[in-house]
C-alpha cells in the first residue's frame, strides 16, 4: 500500500510499511552488488599487501553506500552483518572459512566493525529521512503557493471552485467532485475526471450519505473514516463552518490509502479554497454596500438638484401665467407673445428634463431594450432638428454628411435624443451668433458623428468630467445654472449601449467638438 501522489521520495507511512513487508528484490540486489564490489576491492588490497584496517574501511564504505542506495534500515543491518561475515571468510586465518585462530584479536575487530557499520547505516538513514522531510515541506509549500496564486486570480465563486477542483485532481491524480453549498444544501457539483474514473463512482447511496454527513457535521466522511466507511470516495469539508462552503469528494484509487501527509496537504489545499471563497464573499458584500451607498448618494443628489433647479422654471411659468391672468387687458400683443414664448420655453425645458430623467433611470436599471435597426443619418438628424430649443434660431446651423445614404445601426429614438441634448447644450453654452456644424463620415466599420461649435470652448479640467452625472460646466449666461448635468451623462450611456464611444475635443480656432461613433451599415444590403 502507498499513496497515489506524484511527489519526490517515499513518505513516513510507506517506510513503516516497508519494514514489515518482504524484502525488495531490487534493494536486495543493490546490497549484494555493493558488498561484492567491496570484496573485490578488498582482495586487490590484500594481494597488494595493504593492511586489514584499510579493507575494513572498504566494508564500512559499502555499508554507507547500501544505506544511501536502499530504502529501510533492514538493508543496512543486513549489510553490516554480511560485511563482518565476508571479511571473516576472505581475510582472516584460516581463509575461506568462518573460523578464525586469533580469537581475542578478531573478536574485538568484528565487534567494532559491526557496531561501526550499524552506526553508519543508522546515521545515513536518519540523514535521508531528514532530507525527505525537508523535500516534502518544500514540495508542500510550493503546491500551496501555486494553488493560492491560482485561486487569487480566479474571479467569482464558480471559477474559484473550478480552479480548486482542477488543482485537487491534478495533485491527487484522482477524480474530484466538488459540491458548492448554497442555502444549506448541496448544489450541482463540479466534476474533474482523472483516468478511467467516471462520475457514477460518486453516485452510490453510501457516497451520497457521506457527502450529506459532511454537509451536516463538517470534517471528513466516507472511505478511510469512521463515518459512512462503506463509501468508495473520501469526502472533506471546504471551510471550518457548518455547513461548510463546499464539499469535496476524492475518488481514492482502489488498494491505496492516504497517509498523514496526504491528508494534511488535502486539508491545506481546501483551506486555501475556503479562504478564497470567503474573500470573494466579503468582496461581493463590500461591492454591494458600496453600490447601495452610491445609489443613496445618487438619490440624495438627484432630489436636492431637482428641487433646486425646478424652482426657477416653475416660478417663471407661474409668474408669467399670473401676469397674463391679472393684466391681460392692459398688455399689448407683443408683451403677451413674449410671455407666451417664455412659458413655452420653460415648459419645453421641463419636458426635456423629465425625458432625460426617465431615460437615464431606465438605462441605469437595465430596463431599456435597444431596438437596433439600420437608419439613415440624414433622417435621424432631420428629426432631431425639429425638436431643438427655440434659441437654436440664434445660431447658424449646418449639416455636412459624407453621403446622402450614410447609414448606421441604432435605436433612432435614443440617438435622436443624443443629437438634441448635445446641440441644445452647445446652444446653451455659446453666445448668439456662434455657428454649430453637424457632420458625419465613415471610418472603417464605424460612423463618426461630430457636433462642432465656435463658442468660447470648454476648459481642459472640465472636459474630463463633462460626461459625469450632475456635472455642469460654468458659463457666463444666465441659463448656465439651469441644468441637472444629466444630458451628456445620458448621451454617454446611450452611445456606449450601442457599442460606440463618445468624447469632446477643442475646436480650432475656438469652440468645442463633441463626437460619438456608431456601428456602420452598408447601403447595398438594403437596396
């Protein structure tokens, strides 16, 4: 019996087993070969007239080599006894017998030789055991480091469990089944096969009971345990809590038993998995808390900004309507028309504000379904120009398209709103008489749309925040304070939902250029 891992050197459990098992023919052959080589060299020394002390040293060296080349103390002891007997047989008088004439002399020699050989063998085996132990510790540390790095790179609970199952399967050289735990119950498991082992091996009633026992009580169950020992697989908890974060099942190969090192390493790997799962859970909860905090901050900013910015147009509408009601008979037609136009402008501003709020709320909540269709840019721009602010008449506006049949894939209703928001923004922040140009051209697989004005431009520090929600750039005009900073933020959300990009750059010699891209469509496909 032995472990099924690919790792350097035998483990302590296997060493104890070897001491009670029959002799290994391979190690026995090594022992005989080393003693034979030492005897041949000893004979050469004897015929060369070299003293017996040097020949004894050769046999001590043979015992040392035997201890290094074989596994287990038994071979060192056999080499020690055999070296004394062979030395007596070959080099003591009378030669080639186990008798010796000088009893007092050779008795001490044989005793010292045997004790020295045993000590040499024992020390050598101890050094080998320490070297194996150091190798195992280094191997364990390397495995845990690699597994920890892989788990840290994993994103999400499912990927963490998948990485853990793959590493367990590779390291154990056995099939692994990993049950996620949710709501106190085992979920659909992840299966990592190895060799011919199939998933049905984990499906026996005894294995199901073992997995349920680990879920209920934690710890270990199944094969090689006292809990459901009839199961064919070993089940272990991932995490110390009850219920655990997951339950891992290992299909232990038949006839093999994991020793203490195996179990410790498996527990360490599963603990790494549990730590990664806990870290992912904490990160997910932290992200949820941050999201809720951002939503609360957004709601607070929205309510505060709306209550502040709605006051001005509502006060204007109420005041102008009151003037018309109370003084209609004394007002001239020109004065009445001016009041009517102010009421209309404020109403249109409120309508646009509500439309932006409604659209951006649906985009943020993911409730807005895009209806993407090929559309002519010329028609979409024409539709947008019909809904522009009345003050657009104070600005020269021109449209320059690369061709009359320039098409892009879009939701025309939303892109129309993008044009309205950007052009109205240019009107609001540029003085009367500043020209506005809308242009579009094909760039590879995209259509690039630009809206340029010749106003004072946007400061560099403001351009980076221009598409953020609730950000408004300063302006000398009185209307600059009227705005929630939602229009451009909505434009960015709409364009990015279409798979495009949006930005702003300075215009030459002065002014700003807003640009965005959309996926182009070929005209010939629709002829």
